[in-house]
C-alpha cells in the first residue's frame, strides 16, 4: 500500500469505510506530515487534536456499525478566512491576531457535520487580498514546487488561497477549503498543479467567512482531482437563511453525476482571452485543451466576450470599494488588536489600530475603495464599474446561446518567484485577468492541471460554466484530467 | 388649506420661517432590522446584542420581514407610494457606537415614496384650519448603539442594545411655516404611527425623535440656507428649537452675516441650539448599495395583506364620531387624537350600549363627556395614561348605566367614581355595599321634607311671602338630610307641593 498521505479525499473516504485503514491512522499520518512541513508555512494554526477527534468519532461509529458519514476519515485544511469556533481566526492579518470566534462558519460546520476533521487553519493573503500569498502577516507561504533549473528560488503558491494550494500539492492535506473573489481558488490551484472550483455565487454560504468583497466572495474546495472537489463541494454548498445572498436550491449529487463524456457539449473558446505577451506555452496548452475537448466528444466554437478587457479595471474598483466598507469594523473597539497611544482619543485609536493592524496591500485597497466611493468620484468609478459588470455578465449570456461551457487558461503565467512581482501591484493584479470575468458574472469556474511548462512548473486550464452548472464544469474538467494524465508532483525538500 | 401668518419681526421687516422635519421612528418589532436580537427598552446594557449587531467578522444581515411590513403599512397610512423595488445602501463612517463602521440605510431607492399628512391647527374645530404637509419619502435603516460618558472618569462605555434596531426615517417636505405647524405635524404623525402600530411614539424613550431643518427668508424670496438641528425628542422642544433657530438666523442675516449650512444640537435646559459641525467638516458617507443584501422586492399579495391590516385612521374616525355618533367636533378630536383613547372609548361605547340596551349613538354623548371630563380629569390628577387607568371600560359603562337609569344622581355618580378609582371595585358593588343608591321613595322624601319645613319656619314664611329664591335652600337642606341619595327630580316635585302648602 502506498503512503496514506499520497491518497486523496475519495480514496481516504473509501479506505476508511472499507476498513483498509482507520481514520485515526489517516489523521495521524497527515498531522505528522503537517508538523514536518513547517518550511512551507502553509498553516497559521495547526489543530491535530481536532483532526484526531473527528477520526476517533469516525472509528467509533464504524466500530458501532453505524453508517459512516460522507467525509468520515477525511482530514482537511481550513483556510483561515473561515471562522472556527474556539480556534484563532485571523484572515492572515495582525488586526485579528488572537481573535477566537465563539461561532463556526456555515461552510466549515457543514464539513464537520459530514465527518471531516481539521488539520489546521491555512495561511492566505491578508484578508484574501493578493495573488501570491505574500501579503500575509504570518509570512509568505512557499510553494512545494521548484523550477527544474536546479535553482531553489522559492516560488509563489498563488493567492489568496496559497496555504490551501501549497498544503494540498505538498500532500500534507488531501483537500482544503479556499475562497475565490477574483481567482483566489483557481489561480493558486493552477500554480501548484491541483484542482479547485469556485461554484456559482450563492452556492456556498458566506456566513462566518471574513468578508473581502461581498458581491464576489465565494467558497470552494481545492483538492488533487476533480472527483475530490465534487465530493467536498457537496458538503460545503447549500442554502443558508443566515446569508441573504445564499441560493435556496438543493445541492446536486455532483460526484454521482461525474462523466468525462462531452458528446453533445459545445465548448466556447473566447478569442479575447488571447492576451498580449502571454507565453507560448500557455497558448500551446490551451490548444492541447481544445484537442482534449474534441477527443471527449465536444464541439468547439469560437466565441466573443467583447468586454473582457474592462473586467480587470472594473474588478479593481468594485472589490476594493466593498472591502473598504467591509473592513471598517476592524476598529479596535470590540475584538482583535487595539493600539492605544498615550493620550489617544477615539479617532487616534482608530488610526493607530488600523495603521498597525493592516498590511500594505490591505491599506492600498482600502484607500482605492475609499477613493472610488467618495463624493464626486462615485459615478465615474463605482457606477461605471457596475455598468461594466452588467455588460460582462451579458457577454457570457450571449456566449451561452452558442456554447455550454468555456475553455480558457487559468492564469497568464506559471508560478513566479516570491518577490518577483510584489513590488509592482499592477503586474500582480494582471494575474487575475482570466479568472476575474467569471467572478464578476458569478459563474462557476474550475481550474485543472493541464501540464508543465519548460521549467517543470504546472499550468492550469479553466472551465467556466453557466450559472448553477457546476456539473458541466466538473465534467469538462474531468475530461481534461482524464486526458492530461497529470501525475507530476513536487519533490519533498521541506 | 391655511396660510400661516407666523412671522419673525426683524429690524428690516418680517421674515418667514421654512421648516422640514426628518422624523426617526423606531419600528415596533420584537427583533432588530437585520438580526434576531431583542429590542426591549431599558434592558441591561449589551444584553440584546447578536453577533451581527456587534459586527463580528463574517456576520451577515438578513432583513426582518416584520420591520419591512410595518414601514409599508406606515407608508400606506400616509397615502404614500410604496416602492415594490427598493434597496439598502451603506452609509460609511467611523464611530464607537457603530460597530460595522457603516449604517445600513436606504439612500438611492427608499421603500416608501411621496405621501401626505393633514394637520389641523385648531383643536376646538379641527376642520377649520388645516394644512397638508408633503412627505417626501420613508426609508428604513439601522439605529446606532449608545455611548455612555458618565460611567467612569476616563473611559466611555458602549451599549449596543440599540445597535441595529429598525428605524423609519420619515422625511417631510419643507412645507411648515411656524413652530405650531411643526408641532401639529409631529403630534399628528405620532398619532398615525400609534394607530398603525408601527411605532410606540414614546419620545422620552427615544422611540421617536426629529431632525429639524430650519431656514428663514423674506416673504416671496427664494429658500434660504438651512441648518439641521439633530435628535430633538419632544414636540415642545421641536417648537422651541425652531423658534430659537429662526430668531438666531434672522439676527445673523440682519447683522450682515450669512447662514452656514451646518448640523446643530438642541440644549433643552437653555432652550438653545448650538453648532455641532459645519458642512466643511461634514462626513463623506460614501453611500453605495449594500452587497450583503439583495434588492427588496415586494409582491402584490404582501402589499394587499399590509393594506388589509390597516386600522381606521384618526381623521376618518373623527369624522365618523361626528357624523354617526353625533359628537361635537372638539370631543371627536380629543377622543381620536390618540389610538389608546379611541380604543378605550370604543370599548366603553360598546359596553354602554350593551348594558343599557340602547344604540351606540344614544349613549355616545354621555360616554364621551364622562371620559373627557371625569376620567381624563382623574387620570391627570393621578399622572397616569389611559392605558394605565385603574377603571376599566366595562366598569365605566356600568357606572354610566347606573346614572342613566337614575340609580345614581350625577353627584352620587362622581362619588362612586372616586371610590372606584381608589378601590378598583365595580360601581354596582360600591353602591350596594355603601348604600349609595339614589332614592325615589316619595314617602321617605315627604317625611324628610316635612321635618325640614318644621325646622325652618322663618324661611318658610319668607318663601310663602314671595321670596321664591329660597327654593334652592330647601332643596339643599332636603338633600343634605337624605345624605345626597334622594332623586333630585322627585325632591323638586315634592318640595314644590309642600311649600305651596
């Protein structure tokens, strides 16, 4: 038998169910792997006792002859944006350092209810703002991948769900939760050669998830393959009356519906996604993806999404605008860090607390957001961006008249080295160019590994679907997965 | 419609005052606008605070349907346009009583659009001087918490019990021209809200408060620059604030100054307003649609149910009291001004008609007079509201029936009522136990009269000699001798006979 930590969510679930190994063995193996992987800095808090407790419950239930819970025996990593009762929740910020919620987010509670255990709270870009996991107060997450040039430049695991991507790719967690506002599940998944899906906006409750941009934030799973993502998503999604934007719909049986047969499906190739300066390897992978789609029985159609180029600017108005307001609650009055200089009044306390508590990227976005909402600029920026958002949604609506799904690259490049782009926010923002439009339209979208670039680093392909068609997205992604035969994995150096 | 003649007399002539009110009315509801926390007044600090109200990370607002329903019903009662599509916006500013760092309100698309409120300026004759005040809009929003600066020498404490409580902001047009009109508007609005049941109108508990916009101009001129005096919490203070502010503005303008658009505070102890902050350091609230909330879309079934649930409103009730019950305009106005009074009166009326086996219109006047003079008089003396009356409408009806059928004389009735107030006993029981029943027993009365005449031979002689004014003397003596229990009509009749010899 192979190493337990080499197994994914489905295999662990089935193995525990069949008695091939105990849940406690699984939890112990992953707890050990987490403990050994400190150089990755993927976790902010480790919770081995939580994983063991869930494992014991699973083993006891099995011994008692009870029907196993759907995720019994599966320990996962929880992005530290989800509030976890009794476990520090920071959004990777200093301002929330030491904050221990007296409540559990809906998504994490659903996973625990399904029998999953928690390995720990995963590092991320501060308040989920970033594409490289370099904005965390708790330090950069390092990708487990290295370039094949013999160098050992530490690479970015992508962001903002960088702890999640790094942990899953390094086999120290079989699956992890992520959140995606403009690509924060898909881009890190692509950077480390794993799968990740952002479902339709409203599928997963946002209750108990530290808010970045409310109209865009959406939770989703990150795991080693499409099936594992389908399993996890089934136990994350679902209507929640505590979230007004939650969709009151039954959760489909996505795992049972998996099929890589795309006969009768029309796959759209949006011509506007062929951006200037995109590496040839990305273009080549895209062409390869098209071939795989055809091979799976799909028909390929070229489509136009004419407003694509306005998506990124619109996103970088709307998301910071919402963030500037969402983050106003971190004021040092009720929880988290408080800076109270000698003789400070209330305003001084706010200023000192927020100056010390927020990192530079968070401050930058609060400033941008405050600016675009301010009197005299609101119409020129925010209102205009909302109009663009409507047009982008219409672009997709038009595309759905000629195709069922869209195939694009996930990111315009492979993983870059830490520090390579952190000095240039605009270059960093460009990483989201392929993922942002579907976020603005609230569509389900998934990244799956397609292959490696010439440096031996993973590249991802993205499938975008119609609202609520997670099944179509998962199936097309599965068709790629079945043909890509992506087995590359980082060699452990940590 | 009545044109106001209220003017401020300045050195340069007469000035007209232009007033608009923004009334914040707390919605009557068991839970807050976006959370399930309770809303009771006077609870221990921070005992009615949910995770949402404290703006904990990741918490989300969910609209409370009851609050929306009450605001819609209020709009309907004011004849206002109900917007089937409305939306919540965030008003962003930092303050320690505002945990989210923004207030959820409605700037761009309020729930309720234009309506009107008719005010009357003469309570003796409500139809004589009326004026229609325009309502611009009503929107719903969250209240803030409360800061307490007097609990500790160096610290301020925050009480979040009010944080997130639902308010209706009812914005009038600048249609009022005198403190009296503003007072009448506020009183009438309060009356309508209490009828509808959407706000208890308790200004002393902060359930209702007004931001007062005042400007002055020479008659016929363009509107002047206005100031806004915040959070004035009684009708009297609103009138005081307007009067002070209008005079202040006239003085500023006449001494060559100009009015600064600013926010002011009212000091009830001094009866003055003073500057709080000027437009220059006004907040930029950065309003934008709240992305945590979907637009509020109301369907016809909901609106129909709201409409059907509206009670008879004060103006309609007042007119009905006059036309159907035959009450005077003044009595009808007094009885309908407050929902509790009208409810009490209607219970009294129904019970009176039932026990006296008469039509409501036959017993209405006596019931109205007794309620307005006797009951109100007693409640005033006791410092109680009608909802705290020690006498129930049923007991009142019983008392009126006893007077109506002659069991009690008017003065005995008052005596019994006093005992009812003290003991809470039913009038029948009091009459029975204390033997207060009026007597019409002619034999008994004749006996007493004979004694009275015998004891007062001088007066009898004078009377018979033509001094008929002494009749009252004999009535008094007879009543006194009978402990007030004789039927006065019978006494009169028998006395006349006896005196005639």
